[in-house]
């Protein structure tokens, strides 16, 4: 006999406007506790000092996390010129300093090299794994690592303002795996003045926006009450970048058992990834082939 899972079988997304000073894992654990959920995860870590959208998945919504993390994200941040730090943000130790400050034209010219397909070396203090260990754990032990550059798609990187000679405010829209701290570090190096992140906010992530997001105060106030479910958003929002295919009743029944099921296709091509719905709820994600969806993930809703 299998073990009985503790907690509620609640599924959906909870969008938190994360404050500074708290880690993403702490937020996820608080939301899981408040909803008494059996399972929880999130779609993209935010640094403890960062604020903004942290999308927390509960229950079956955790199966849609990869589709949100693969989507575009928007960050607003301030780069402080003149110093390189051990963490590439304001929380780290100052490693080097420069007196030079770039003018607006130099900043605009340098930003061109950070758009489109770029290669980016993660910060020393990051969640990247090095021989099975997290880089941030090795960094805390004083170990300096040669981290491998990773590809990143930067769709947009623009100047929002220049509060003074020592700072510039930027907005970036990028794909999966982007490190804003690396952008600040590398921009400072390219300009010859050094740089690090002064503050950082994630405005949106995939289909989820900071507007209307819940605060941790909301979570505390509604924790373990019936009213907290009003903060829950549909699991299906995590699949918004995939085409939806309505399943026939017979097809939905087959899909729920992990078998190919008949769907009503529109303009989806053979071999495309899509998700099947029935009576307004997600049934499965899979590959479309000749009128059927071949499931790779099945939702138990």
C-alpha cells in the first residue's frame, strides 16, 4: 500500500510579489504551508535582495513549471558604476574600484553587445552546479571557480533613466537562465568602469505579472483559511505558450490513463507540442500526431 500524501490536493499558481531580504525557497515553503498543499515549486529563483514576481506552483501545476521557466521574463534594475563586488550586487565585498564614469552615448553603444544571442558567465554566487555542488556553497568557502559561459537570448535591453553619473536604470527582457548580475558586471567591464547591481525587480515572468500579485502579508493573513484559495490562479495559465486542443470525452479518458487520445486540432502541425483540455481543465501535455495527442505529462485534476 502506497504512502498517503499529507496535505490538500490543491493545484494552481500563486503569484507572489517577493520583498527584498527573503529567499525564494522560504517564500515557496510559506505558501505551501499556508495552503496546506501536498506539493510546491517555483518557476525561477529570485535573489534574496531582489523583489518582484515569484510564481509558485502548487500540486499538479508543478508539472507546468518548465513551460513558464522557458518563457520570457522582464527585469528592471539599477547598475552602480565604479566597483566590482564578490557577488556582482550590493551585498558583496568590493573587489576593485575605478574612478571612470561613462557618458550616456557610451552606455547606449555598449548595450548593443548585450542584445540578441549572447554568452553569459554566471556569477560566482549562483545556483549553478560545479561537480555536484552549488556554486554559492563553494563561493562561501572561498573557492573561486571558472564557470562555463552559457547562451542567453536577450530580446530587449534599454535604458530607463540615468539618476546620476554613478548609476543607470535598465530594463531587460530575456529568456531562460539569464543573470542580471552578470549583465551589470559585464557592462561595467565593457565600459571600463566596473559595475554591479544596486537593486533588481522582476516585473513579469511568462504569463504572470506583478500587478495583482499577492504579498507575504496576504499569505500570512489568509493562511490555512478557506479564503486563501481566492489567491489561486488556474494551472492552465502555465501552459499559455502552448496551443490548446480540446479533447473528445473518449480522448480525455484515454489521456488521463497515459494513452494517446483524440483531440480536435486546428492549425497545430504534426509533431508540435500542445496541451489537451476537457470541460475547461487541462488533461495532458504531449505531442500532436494525426488527430491524437500522445501525452508526456498527465494532470490528475
